[in-house]
C-alpha cells in the first residue's frame, strides 16, 4: 500500500513538473502568432516591419491588433507567474508529504492546487478571449505558444485527480494507525488493577513493619 502511494505521489510530482515546464516554455517561445505580413511571440513582433518591437511600443490607433495583443500578453504573463509560484509551493508541499513531513493542512494544500489551476485557466482564457485568435483559418493564427499554454492547463486536472487519490490513501492510513478504543480500555484496566495491587502490597508491607 505504501509503495503504491509513493508511486502515486511521484507520478503527481512528474505531471506537475511537466505542466510547469510547458508553461515556462510558453513564456519563452517566440512562436505565438502568425499572419501573412508578420509573426510574433507573447510580447513582441518577431518578423515584419515592426520586428523586434514590443507590442506596446508599436504606433497604434484605437482598436488595432497590437493593442489587444499587448493587453492579452500582460494579463497572461501576470497570471502565469502566479500559477508558477503556486505550483512551486504545491510541489514543495507534495515532496514533504512523500517524506512524511506535514507542514501545512490538507485544506491549504487543496486551496493551493485550486489556486494554481485557476491562475493558469484565467491566463489562457483571457489571452484567447482578448485576442479572439483562431487555430486554423484567419488573419492571425495561433501557433506554438497558445498550444503549450492550453496543454499545461489540460494537465492540471489529471494532477488534481491523482492528488485526491493520494489524500484518500493517506486518510485511510491515518485511520488504520489510530489505536482501537477497546484495546485502550483493556490496557487502562490492567494499569488500574496493577496500581491497586501495588498499593495493597505497599500497605501490607507497612503494616508488617509496624
């Protein structure tokens, strides 16, 4: 049972590390957007007349495409950084759980997972919602970056399911390790009888000495 739990926990660590690495890769890659006249990463153009410029540095009138990509990039960046921070803390907690070192309560551990998942979901959802980019046809097409971000988000529910199984197994072990109440009562009675007999012997010895 314990070996299975350890395997489950290390599998959870593996999935979480992969999700974090994919999320970091989405921040690093310069392949987010592609159109006929230009292409770009999360924060800047990588080809075209504005190559090398950040989206917010490009001269832009209201409602131009670079403005929306600038807003979407800022939101994605902020929420992804929060996601990585929460995931790192959660990973640290899980490793301590594997080592049988409980440092925070289960409720806080669960909240960390939900917070991490929410941050990544908001990051991906806001970027896609603001840019309204397509993955097939359109003036601008989503490339590697958005796909990586969605993949990272898709891995987290599997991590959550494994984590729930892990918590259930730890709960069962904790219940098994609790002492049986009947055995406690029997042990207490034995100690009580032993104490009474010891007192009687002590009194008899005192009487005999007198």
